[in-house]
C-alpha cells in the first residue's frame, strides 16, 4: 500500500486565535500557508484548497494561495478542492494552474467541480438556470486546453476560439486534472468520458454506499476506451490526542457551520446524537490518531481507493488545534493507516 496518496483539504475556514477571537481574513490565509508548510515537512502528499465566496471562508482563489505555498515547500502536491469551473473561464483556470505548476516544479493539480454552493454564479454574472450547460461546455473546453495545442472550440456560454494558443505551457506537457463528484451518476460518467481521475466527495453517511459510483466509473471508462485511474475520496475529520478532545474541539464549531448551511437548504438543526453517530459509523473521521487511522483504513479498504484527502478544518477551530491536527495526521495517522493496510 506504499503507493497510496494521503492529502489534507481545507476551505480556509477563518479560525479563532487562542483567546477565542476570529482572526482576520489575511491572517487566515497566512495560516493555511503555514499549515501547508508543516504538512510538506511531515511528508503529507497533497494539500488541496477549496474555492468559496462566503464570509466564513478565506480562500476564494485557491491557485493564488497555492502559488504562495509553492515558494515555501519542496515536495507536497498543490491542488484545488475544487475549482468551480462553471463560474470561471477555462482558459484562465488553465493559465493560473500552469503558472502554479511552473512555480512548484510540476506539483500543481486542479480538481474541477460544479460547486456545492452557488454564490459564485451571481457574483461573476452567471445565471443559475444555466448550471448544467455551463459545466458541460467548460469541461469540454478544458479537456481540449490540456492537450496544450492550438484550440478551436465553440459553445453557447462564452466566445468561440479559433486556433487559439494558450500560454504558459507546462514543462511536463500535461496539467494533472481531476473531477470532483458529490454523488451524481451523470457526473461520474462525464468524468470517465473525458478520461479524468475521479475524486469522490464523501461528506456524510457510510462510505461504502459510494462503491457503486466507483464501479460505474470503471465500467464507463471501459466503454469509452479511456483510462480508469485510481479513485480518490475526501471526507471531513479532525485529529487530536484523544477521541474526547477531538470531538469537543470539533463539535461546537462544526455545529455552527452545519446549521448555517442547513438554514439555507431547509435542514433542521443538527443534534449531538446525529454528530456522534456520524463519527462512529459515517464519514466524519474524528478522534485520536489511532481512531482516525482505523476508520480511514476501513474506508480505503472497502472502496479500494488510491487516495484519501482529509478535510481537516470545519469551522473556527483554533489556530493551535489546527496545527496539532496537521502534525498528528502527518506523524501518526498516515503511518498507522499504512501499517493497518499492510497487515
């Protein structure tokens, strides 16, 4: 299992300092960079930054922060998680990530997605009624851009391109590109159609329920004649020295975040019993290094995935707790998962 890839994901949640006061957005961005540098030092394989345009998150341009991380790290891969392609321009996305790839000596990865939030659409002048066609057309264009040759393309959502060459080129000739999927069979099939690696967002319920999506991805790739890459998964979690400490550090801030999102989507407030059940049996990987590693290993083994990214922030956990969580993930969780899977 030495070829397994382990990552850390964050949306740049605005943390609290150790006195309980929220830090500034600028400090929150610098904190993400510090956490990525620590992860690099500890041998974590990937740092992935999500794109959001909401007040509780500091990262709205993942590739800009990744460029900063690139200059302070030497080996960790630098990914988005996800880039909301629907409300962005594929040419600019390619150019920005090709630039990060240059700054990092080939470590950039873009994970494309439709986005689980919709704030970016009105912010950048897009109509939500075009949600599906926006992503379909833009991923088609992005797939062409990845060939790094002059592109001729036309659609309904942006101006056509006629033999347009796009710069900078990558040194390898191919920008590593995934598609993040939250549970739509159509999205899984589309990912296979374009021959992209699949990243599953598993944020609730038993991870085993996603096994049919992985099977669908492999069958669709076979039918399309594309490559079925090892599938990745990302799920939320938090590591502290003990199970009880991890839950008590995570729960209050998670509850605030979950209820804020739930109010927009018509969900009832989350109860502590639901949270505890998700920690015990679902897709919240919270606890001591031993507990988190055991549950991660079970999910990896049951789904047969080749990459696991832990979303290590969910709400305003303190700066010191976050740094400790990154430290424990790199020094104890990853080695324990490898040991469990090798036994």
